[in-house]
């Protein structure tokens, strides 16, 4: 159990990064759209350059969130699978060791007191 705990110690962090980064990208997208609407409110719809800055900011935030989230999610799933495989391998080895110890204990001569 201690080894499994050590193997899984950073998986929660990696999973949190994978889950939170798209949300942060979405938050940046909302801020970019708010910036664009404020630009439209100040200068009117006639200035597309003012609108483009907010839209560009929104798209960069969305892309940044996805660029972080996709590899983080991939590696989280990969390492979680590796930990599961290692745990199963350790369980097989422990069962084999216990079986071997049981055979050795059954074959040991009984000592009499005296």
C-alpha cells in the first residue's frame, strides 16, 4: 500500500491540471469577449480592429487551455494505467511469495520440545 501511495502521489495533481486548464481557457475566453464588447461599446461597431483584439485574446486563451489540458489528460490516463499494471504485478508477486512460504512451512520438520 505504501508503494502504491508513492506511485499515485502526483496523479491527482496531473488530473487537476487536466480538468482545470480548459476552464481557465474558457475564463480567458470570457474576458476576451468582454474586452471586445467594451471596445464595441466605446468605439462602435465601425472599428473592426478594436473587436479583433478581444476576439484574438479569447482565441489565444482557449487554445492555451487546450494545449495544456490535452497532454495533461493523456499523461494522467497513461500513468494511471501504468500504476494499475504495476499494482497487479506486485499482487501476483506477493501471492507467489506467500504460496512459496506456505510450501516451505509445510515441509519444515516439526521440532519437539525436550
